């Protein structure tokens, strides 16, 4: 099935390595012969302990051709965390690109995992792989992406070949291919945004893919030059990347960049406009994606729109409903939806929906009802049918009965000139139940700058939204996918001394 797929060329801008489709096919057949000889077969699960390399994508095709399931892992995890995920996935094999930590190797071996090295120097073989039976079932497991639980109970999203193909077909129908002919990936390949959509969507449709190591500050600082040198036409991204690039990288000058996506975290209107200015294109789109729905499921690919906080736009091959309930007890299609502009829970229906959480039917039942997925996001649909997000349900701050969406506050703080990064969160308050905390990274953290920021917030926030505890950090803790975990930020700040807002601003702590 995947042996004859017409993929695009692969290039590593950092190393200069490039594989044309003919070389990709040669590498694929070579790996098929080796992995068959090693006993890999349909139904096996294969840990990928590396990513963002030429070999990674060829190995994905090889594993899929054999009917096995790809389980990419964040290689920056500790040996303990990787062992935790391995115990959950129970893989038969693990692919590595270089020697791994001996402690980790011993732990995986003790679990019965066979380690296989996949590098460019893999010795050539004259053996011809048996291509018979290399037609994995569309409903067979193709991909397991772990989204949480590296130190506890892992939650792995399982996608079948059918759900992944549904996503790629929908994206081609709604987005076309022209803008993606020279696609840059500087996102990690162990999560949905980077792997399923940024990389595999264009590459499997025959477009060229340029692969960089993920989130390296030195490469982000050279982003404009990289876009120019390799004539990049498309790239996807996350807001955290732009907070660095806009301050350190010169804009591209060649004019080749036609389209830019930004996803995985809320995109404010303020940051949105700056990205447009830097990239030199109005086609900067907010892409809404959830791992459980195959990542990109909606975005601002409308002909005319003005960037706005929380604006998502129109669905790409999916149905969207805003409901007052998050319960999966009743079928969502039978429950009355919210009125236009009325906030509620965002539900999605798409043929790209996951099969479920790996061996966690209890968790699957909490979010899936008759083909509909409860995202956990709070949103509205306006009179035009456009989707807007207000935040995550679990992130809501309930201050004396008033619901506060921390993303609204983030968007205001972000507009302040000295803001480098920001994260608003809730903390326990004996009077109100919860109150508003604010973690800040500023280019200048002098008292005068803090006073000016305070006056800025006073002008743009309602009184109940004003942060009561402020914390100055060197960096906002983020996941490997560039996402903020507000609960984690709150934990970090709880160990720190807040800014004395009473002294600076005359406010109650």
C-alpha cells in the first residue's frame, strides 16, 4: 500500500542531506527487508525514539507497509518517562537513530522490546522484501500518540489508517496543494500537529518536505534566511515560536512564503498581525486541531477576515456544534445547540476521529458519543457560522461566581510592548473561591514598567479580571508541543514570591 505511494522529496536544511523519491523508495525497500527479517509483522507496535530526520519518514512508511503501528515518543523525555509509555504501549520493537542511554536500553530490553537502529548507514541488502500481504487494513491501528501521563497513567490517542486518510483527503479538498509544494517543518514529529498535518499531509500528496530539529532557538533566529534559501512556500507553527522569531529573526525577503498556519495554542489578534507583517503575507491562518480528531479540523481560510482573539473560522471536513452540556449520555445530534454567540461546549463530528484511547475505554466514553467528540473547549458560533474559542473548561477561573477566561487576559497582556510571554491562571482565594494570577516574562521588569503595565490592564480589563498576584519568570513552562499547561505554571508560581502589588499598585493581594 505504502510502497508505491508518490511522496515528495525530503531535505534537511541543517545538514544538506536530500532524498529524491527514487532514493526514498530504495531506502524503503531496504528497511522493509531488514524489518521483515527481524520479525516485524502486522499488529506490532513500534516505538520511534527519534524524529525530525529523513529516516523517520521512510521508517513510518516501512512500519505501515508491514501493517504495524507507529508510536512516536518525545526523545527529550527521561528514561523513566519513556519506560512508563513503553509499559503502556507494550511495543515489540523500538527504532533508534543512534545509541541511546544504556539505562533506557536495559529497561526496554527487560520489557521484551527489540531495539533496531535506523540510520543512513544501514548496510545495503540484496534481499528482496516480500510485498505480498502489504495491504494493512484501513481499520487497523496506524498511530498512537501519547498526549499525557508520562509519569502516571498514559493517555494514548489511537488513529487508524482510515481516520488518517480521512484527514488528509479533507485537507486536500479544503486547502488544495499549491501552497504546500515546499513545506517547512520545525515542529516535533511526535504529536499530531507536526506529524499528521504539517508533514504527512503535504508529503504523502507528493509535495517537498524540509525538516528541521524542533524548537531550536538558534534555528528560529535564522528563520527568515532559511525561508529564503530553500524557497519555502508553507510552514506551520505555534505562538511560542513567533514570540522568539519576531524579536530575533529578520523577515524573509524572497517573497516565496505563501501561507502560514499557527496552531496548538491560542493566537491573539495582536500576535496575528505581527506574524502577517513579518511573513509578508495576509494568508496567516489560525489552525484549530485536536490530536483526537487528526489535528487540523478548522481554520480561518475564509476569503476576507480580520484577525480577532479566539477566531477559528470554518470547519474543514467536519461538523461543529456548540452545546450547553458536555455529557456523553445523550447523542449530541439530539441535544439542542446554543444560540448564535451563546458560549457552550465545542463538539466535533469528523471521519478523522480517533478509534479511542489506547486500552482506556473509560476515558473514551467520557468524550465520545455516537461519532461526536467533546473537545473540552468553550466556544461560540457567530451569525456567519464562524467558530470562536473562549478557552478550556478546566482553565476557567470562577471568581465569586463570575467566569473568567484566562486567554482573554493573556491577549491583553500580550499587547503591552515589554511583554515577552504571559500566562494567566487561577489560584485559591478564601474570599472569592478563586482569583486571578499572572505569570510574566518581560523585556524590562523595572518597577516603572510594571506600573505602566498595570495602568494598561486597568484600561483594557474589567475590574473582576484584574490579576491580583503577579509573578516574574525567566521563561513560561511549556510542553514539548509549545503549549502552556496553566496548572503547571500555577504550581511553579506557588513556590515563588509574587510581586508586591499592594506596594506598587495599591491593590489587595
